[in-house]
């Protein structure tokens, strides 16, 4: 049997929950293939544990966990694969079905322990919760060597009861005890104190690793996580770009780079390969459609941009004047693949393989065509351009409606007008024109007059992938049909075309989901 994951004294295990808590961000739902792709990037990043999903939530969640578990087997450093389960038998059965083929399987059992959750959500008293913890951790342990237990809403639980619950979980076989700040309520001092309290008051805790899981409702998730580690926790639960339920989770890149940059203060290390951070961040933002705010620490577009003259002058004299992290350390090298008559398929395949994309010949051909098109429009094709190209080509929903052509007239006088040509589900072509407040609005109105989807645009975000006048624009949108949120993504050197692609992408997701629901209803 594979050895359980353990932390050595100064080492912090990085438990990435982008695929589970991160995926709980509204509109962030990922397909099975997208989850596998992200999991492979997380393995390249060398996280210790991937929480791949909550298999009881849906058959797709179960399938995703299974496929992640299988897909990591051939990686050089396969992380442990973990599945979440409520403290009930059916969930634990599903969780085990998800992870059992992983090199290092882990089941994560949770139950709420705060008075408000026990009374108003679970309708259970303390004695019943304690009995459940004992029985369900022991039940999970029959399947799996490595069991993690979380008392949900730990930070609003009575500490004495919390210690009792944790002691029961350890006694029943949990080897990782996670203390979640479920509602992002505590201050760093309080959270550090709670972790110290668990370390000092729970019999048997020396046989377990203490983990921390902090939400960002008050903007303190990273500080709380670091305070927990300083107080003795040796596992941090984080997500790429800090995505997650509500305001999100502690961001992996912030926790890892804080530990690394201020090793003098923390005296703690991780095994993360920081040079993979930028790629992981872009991948998560492309796949989920959740843009990274420009001033986001470590991965924001402005994180390494120096605007003030005094700063630029200082930097030129000595980088350390204003730079505490080198952009190359997180993978923001200016690696460029220059397109010219010598840049053929081989060069493209090599570069994509270095970036972790192994394409079969059909996909390589499609990527190469796009690469050439892009090369005609841009002087240099960077890694970021290639990431966008791959996301635009291969991580899209089924194209129910496809953009064939777009023509826009805009300017200061007159009425912004867009003419759109789309191909529909049966290959038929539709051409419509519309007038709008601006060129994007006109384009979206023209699309709306063709596509039979009732969608409201919630969010529109555009930014340049690289610097320079010939940069590609990348557009993320979020739309809703009133019940669910659908994201869309598009990239192009023409931002109106990128906008049209992103909107169509979101509408195609909506239509595909409606079709699936209609099929399910017909079957039942
Ligand atoms: O925030 C939370 O409490 C959770 C638990 C399931 C660990 O995500
Ligand atoms: Zn959480």
C-alpha cells in the first residue's frame, strides 16, 4: 500500500481544493476533461494533495474524481487525491469509489460543529454529532488508510466541544485534522490561538497533522492561514487565484510565496515548484471564466508592473529596490516563440509539449492553423498567447452556434452597428444586423436576434494578454438564464471578435445544458 502523505517538521503540505471548493464559485463549474487538465497542472506545480471533488454531488463529480485519480498515475510526483464526503455512509461510499485507484487516496469527512449549524441545519445535538464522528470516521477508515476530518464552522464552535470532536475523530482513525474558518470570520490572532488550542488540548493530536482552511469573507484568508501555520498547522488548504465559495479561499500563490519570500519569518517550506504558478493561474482563469483582478498579489497583471518614475529608476539601478519577488520565480518569463518562415509544426509541438500540452496530430494541425493566423497578425507569439489559443480551441462547449463573420461600424458619430453571420445547429447560416450603445452591445444584440436563448449578461471583462499594440484581447463573460450562471471565453487580436466568441461560448453552454435537461425529462 502507498505511504500516507506526511509532513516533516518544517514542511507544509499544500492541499489544493481548486477542483472542489474552487469549483463552488458561482458559474465556475468545470467539465471532467477540464478538471483532468487542471489536475495535471497541479501535479506539475507539485502540490501534495488535490481535493478533486465531492462525488456525492453528481455522477459527473464522481467521474471527475475517478478520472483525476487515474490521470495522475503516470506523473513524476503524483499528489494524493482526495474526495469530500459528508459524515454519512452513502457519501463515504461514493468518495471511496472516486479515489480508490489513486496512488495515494484520501477521504475527507466533514460535519458541522457550531451550535447554529447543528441546531438549524443538521437538527442534531452535540451527543449525536459526536457519535456520528466516531462512526463515520471509523467507517471511512475501513476503506482508506488516510482519512481527513473537518469540523465545519470550527471557528464559531464552542472550543471545548471542538476539542472533544477532534479527539473523537483522531481516536477513530483520522490522520489529518482540518480546522476550517468556513465563514471567514476570525482574525489572524484568534485563528492562531484556536490552532494552538487544538494542538495543546486534544489528546492524541500528536498522531495527526493539523490543517487550516480559511475563507476570505473579511479579506483575511491568507493571513489566517499563515497564522495557523505559525501556530503549528502543517497543511494549508488553498485554491489557485483564491477562487472558492463566496469571497473565495486562501490563494495558493499567496501562501506559498509568503512562506518562500519570508522564510526568515516563518521558517517553513513547501515542495511547490513556484515557476508553475503563472501557468496554473492562467489555466484556472481561462477554464472557469473568473478573471484575475489586475492588482491581485503574485498573479495579477500589475503585480510586477512599475509605474512611478522613481520606482522605474530604482529598478534599473537595482531590482531589489522595489521587487521582493522576481517575476521569473513564478513563471512569468518573457519566453517568446518568434514566428517566421522557420517556425513550423515541429517548433510549435515542442513548445506546447514544454508547456504541458501533448496534442495528437489532428489537434496539432488545428493549433498550427491558428498559430499561423495569429503570426500574421502579431509580431511575436508568447506562451500566454499559446495558452489562450489552446483554451479558445479545445476547451469550449459544443458549438451549437458558430461565428462565421462579423462586421462592425463604430465611431463618434452615427450609430454603432454590427452585422453577424452565424452557423446554426443544422449548419444553416443566419445573418442579422443590429444597432447598439457601442460595438460590443450591437454585436450582442445581433447575436441575440439569432440564438434562441434567454440570457442576461452579468459580467463582461476584457484585457490584453500581452503588452503591445498587436496584443490579443481576451474576453470573459458571465451570463444567466435566471437559474444558473454560464461563463464564456474568447481570444482574438480583434477585441470585438473576442467579445462575440466569448458571448457565443456562454450561450452554447446554456443551450447544451438545456438540451441535456430536455433529454433527461424525455427519458424519465
Ligand atoms: O469551508 C469549509 O468548511 C469547507 C469544509 C468542507 C472543509 O469547505
Ligand atoms: Zn471551504
